[in-house]
């Protein structure tokens, strides 16, 4: 989820021109959303390389990349849902612990959406990400 957020932020800042859903989250762009997917795929592939290098386990790069795309989309949906709730309630930030980041909840809204998806991919569907 954080790789998605990071990719979306940097690609959105550099290339973002077309607003995604301005009524929900005015700064998010379509280009940023695509960058989020790319950032997540890169993050998962780096994870696979690290697992192979440091632990000697075989990574399933195709499964990692496909899961990353799915997870990135869910991550961004979770973030948009949290943004929608904040807009509906007239709340700018969920807290002041992390100034400029929308609070602690803003760092975890995507993870709350992604965690059950990862569980489903691995436990329910039996996708083997790491051999």
C-alpha cells in the first residue's frame, strides 16, 4: 500500500494533469493512479528479489506482479473511500500526529483495504508468491 502511495504521489506531482475524482480527492490524478500501480509492481518485484537473495527462496514474479496490480487498485480504492468519508464529515485530517499527512489513519486507510485482499490471495485462493 505504501509503495502504491509513493508511486502515485511522485508520478502525480510530476505528470499529473487529469483529475481522478476531484469531488472526493482534488489532488489525485489519473496519472498518479497509474504511477501507484507501477510503484506497487516495482515494490513487489524488489521484494521478490530480496527474498531470493537473502533467504534463498524462489519468488513467483508473475504472481507477484499480478497481485501487485490488484493490490494497488484496492489500495487506491481504500484511500478514496477514506477521503470520501472525511469529505462527508467535513474533516480535513484524521489527526495531528503526522502534520501534512492527514493523520495516522491516513497512513493506514489503504492497508485496511489491502490486508484482506492479501489474505485472500494467499490463504483462500492459494496463490504461491514465494516458493
